[in-house]
């Protein structure tokens, strides 16, 4: 395909993606405020329902502005050849090709982060603050940014250098070699995330002895789930929202409870939440999810290998000759529709897994306390109890609240 036609294709994919995303958001935002369901009468008043809708509308308007700015900048970079201009400017330093690629991506990363910083700040200190969620201090906000930059340079930069080196050295065969490296890295992150990376941002402490720990240990033994690592994370350091998650497998499996979760729920509800997380483990959702992600990365790399040495792609983005960095940018844009389809499939699988984990908790512990916990979690976080079905189909990794309650309370 000629460079000019590729430029039109890139613009078309960009416009389609923007319109598709904003149309779904618009439909979701236009969903009417529903009558309060009987199952939520004790949790959700009219004022809270209106506040939830206001929170969703505020985020919709903010997302529309932020998304439009991002779209227009990317549109200009494609149409006016600004990606190619940056690449040629870096090439003017006459540094080795690998170094040129690294510098190019470093400049793109820095520019993108600088542009997104005001939006991140506004989201945290205006929107989240207005609705009572923000607990982040300005110091913590910028400290997190600095730590993120350091991690990006060490881990992301290291992987990027290795990735680019393989492309330059191995040609089209780079894909399966980097696939192996990426697969090992994913397993490593899953095993050591809570012990190596998470402590850089949050404080983790063992759950103290008492009624809650005794209840959790007793339940874990009843389902033959040896559990030595129950950790509490200071989620309240950044947000009033609550959560819990499970990471690792084998002897390195850990359950992490936000301190906000413990503060908002009874011990029985917390055990039910844990039972849900154990359900993910028992049903092998974590392993299957990791395998699906590894296969997805393999597909991405294989398809990339077929395009990475295509010179017209570099020319379409304003380059004067073939450039690995320009081709990577172009490929990411062209792959977006396929990525969206894969994402829909992954979200469908995730929603299925959530229902299965709920059923496991209901069978091995009880459905009512998990339902009560979900009600508190959703209402306190101002979740949308009436999302548009198409928005759910495309974007939701968890089933809507009322669908989950219907099964748990049946």
C-alpha cells in the first residue's frame, strides 16, 4: 500500500476509534436515572442516586474534553507528519539506530505525560475531591509521578531496549524471542508484584490478630485453601474507595485488603469478599487469564513482525526512510480495532469469571453477605446502577451490580 493511502487509513482508524468510544460514552451518559430497586432501598436514597448520576456526568464531560484534546493532537501528528519530523530531528544527532529509537520514544513519552499531567491533576484534585473520594496530597501525587518515571526508565526502558535490539539483530524472527521474554516477565510480575513493586507506593502490613483474621483463616481451611499472607494496604492514603485483590500463586499467593474495605464492612462481609477471591483461584481464573494475555501478546508480536519492516508506513507518518520507531507507532494505531475486539472478548470472559467467583462464594460461604458487601462498595463509590447495555458489553470487566445481586439473592 502506498504511503498516502496508509496516511488516510491511519486517520480513518483514529477517527473511527474516537467516534466509537465517545458514542458509547454518550449512550451511557444518557441512561435515565432509574427508580430505586427494592434490593437497594436500605442503601440508596434519592439524593445518593442523584449524586451518582452527577458523578457520572462530570466524568463524561471530563472524558470528552480530555479525549478530544488527545484525538486532535494525534490527528495533527499524523496529518502534518510531526512523528516523522521528531524522528528526523533525532536522526540529525547521528547516534546509533538503537539509541535513536530509544531517544525518540523517550521524547514521545515525556511529551505525552506532560500533556496528560493537567488532566490527571484535575481528575484527582477537582473531580475526586468534589465527590469526597480524594485523599491524595499534592506531595503524594508528585512523588507517585517521580516513582513512576523511575520504574518506567528501569523496567519499561529496559524492555524497550531489549525489544528494539532484537528487531535490529534478528529481523522478523524477533517476535517469538521477545514473546518468551515477555511471558517470563508477566509471570515474574504476578509472583512478586505485592512484595517488590507495590511497596514502593503503598504500605503493606499483615492483618492483625482478631475476629476478622480468625474468620478468614477458618474459612480458608474449610475450602482447603492454605493462606499465610493476608495483607492490609493503606488505600486510604489516596482514595476513599475500597477494594481487594489476589495475586501470585503457589506458596507466593497473597490476598490484599484495602484498609478502607475493612473500615466499611463487617467481618462476615469481608470473609464473603475473600471467598469471592478464593473462587477466582479455585476456578483457575488467574492462570487462564495470564495464559490468555500471553497468547494475546504473541498474536500482537507476530502480526507486528509482518509490518515492522514496511517502508511506506514510515513515509506515511512523515519519515524520509524506513524507521522502526515510526512503524511501531503506525502499527499500534492500525492494530487498535483488533485490540478493541480482543478487549471485548477479554471483558466477556472476565464478567463470566466474576459470576463464577460469586457462585463459589455463595456455595462455600454465603450469598447474602457478599451481596451486602457489593451494595456497600457500589453505592459508596457512586457506581452506575443503570449502565447502557452496549457500554457494558464493550467496557465492563465486571457485571453490573443488579445482575450480580440477582444471582446472589436468588
